[in-house]
C-alpha cells in the first residue's frame, strides 16, 4: 500500500506534469530557454557556453544580427569569458538583469555591444510570454460558444481591444466615426449634424 502512494502515485503525477509542460511549451521554446540559460551569470557564469550562445543568436535572433555581427559575437564572447573570470564587478551576479545593469554601469556594454544586445533580447522573453498568456485568456472570454462562428479578423480585433482596454478607454468615439467616414463615401450618414441652439 505504501509503495502505491510513494511510487505509483508519485510517478503518475510526474508524468502528468511532464505531459502538461510538453503541451504548454513547444520544443523550440524549450530550446530557446535552454540556450538562453547559458548566458546566465549564476555561480560565476558556470553555465557559460560560447557555442550555445552563438547558436542562440543564429537560431532565434538571426534577424537581429547580421552575418558579420555573428562572427564578431564569437570574438566578443571569448573576450568576455576572460573578463568575467578576473573582473570582480562581473562576479557574484544572480540574474541577467543584474548583468545587464552592471554592463551599462561599468560601460562594458560599449565594448560588448553584441552580448549586451543579446542579453536585452533575452530579457524581453517574459514580456512576450505574458502577452501570449493574456491573449489566450482573452480568447477564452471573447470566443464563447455563442460566438463560435466569429471570423479571424474580427476575433483578432476584438482581442486587441480587450487586451489593451486601458488604451481603448482613451479613444474618442467621435474621432473613430470621423476616420471611418473618411475611408470612403457611404449611403448612410454616420454622425448627426451638430446644431447650435
């Protein structure tokens, strides 16, 4: 009986968690996270790996780096590896945010421009993930069973309005009507003529 709870239930729970993670994170996302972790400064850059960092730039940020810059990135990484092993300011850092701040504060970001750019790109990952999560939450609210035949464009526009509702509240309805009216001439009149009493 004890074996059942300690082993069987535990393994079933772990399997369901692994399955949930696989469903939630696709292989390319997992690869992105693994490669990003090689630039993490934890334990004095113990996970640092120049090859994997270059692979990160090639596979996921190829648009952000030219071919020439990708070659220079390798050189910068080699110099940076020497730098962090002897520079006390780059040691005992616990996060990429701290590393980015130290590079900016010490002006090392001017010497390691490509590494700094890559770190800043990695730091935007949580923001883009949060936006995706918000989009899925919004989709569950907007696309109900009563609205199941909604076209993609209308759904996308409705989701943007829902997700960015703080910005949408600042819109002036009359200016929207005026813009819509100016697109082309229509048979129906959109706004009432303003009469002064």
